C-alpha cells in the first residue's frame, strides 16, 4: 500500500513539473507580434510642416508626431501602445514639396509585443478605433493603413 501511495505521489509531482516547465517554455507560448501601421491624412487645407514634422490643421490639428496609438482587445483591455512618427515629405527634383503633398501628412507607428487576441482595436489619439481580426492582420502581414480626411 505504501509503495502505491509513493508511486501515485511521484506521478502527481511529475505532472506538476511538466506543467510548470511547459508553461515556462517560450517555444510553447504564442509568439508576440508587432503591429506596424501608417496613418495618411489628406485634407483640403495645407498642413503644417517644418523640421521633418507634419501636423494637420483645422479639424485635424490634433494629429502630429508623438500622438499615442493604443491597441485594445475585444474585452476592451489595453494590450499595446505606440506613437505616431512623421514620414518626411516627398520632394521633387528641385527640392520643393509637390502641391498634393502640401495637403497630406503621413505618419508611421509600431505597437510591439502583442499577444494572441481574437480582435485588435487600433485608436489614434482621440480619434475612433478601427478593429481588425487576428486573421485579417495575419493576411496583411501585421501592417495596416488608416486614412483620414477629405
């Protein structure tokens, strides 16, 4: 009887060790992903530019580098953050900014360390959120493009 109890106890210990070691094994955990994105603002009035920065004007004056990008899951829990970073304005051969680009800002963002979620909701500043499913992001290579403006 005592041998059976020791064997059963040993079996329980073995299962616990497998569970603990398996839970700590990073190869068994889902990979963390980085969501990359681009925000494109096309507006009627000229944007503000200077020093490599671009800022919206009028109804879009809240958009500029440093604005937070917040990702939430389908339970409305924040799962990641990033910030906008302006891309330089395209220029013509003579160094001037083409007319269409004088009304456009393009920012990049990256939100690292996202775990496996069914839905990811991306909000930029105080603007509304855009939702993507995990499958949609897989198909898009974990890169999104969001457009605002006229």
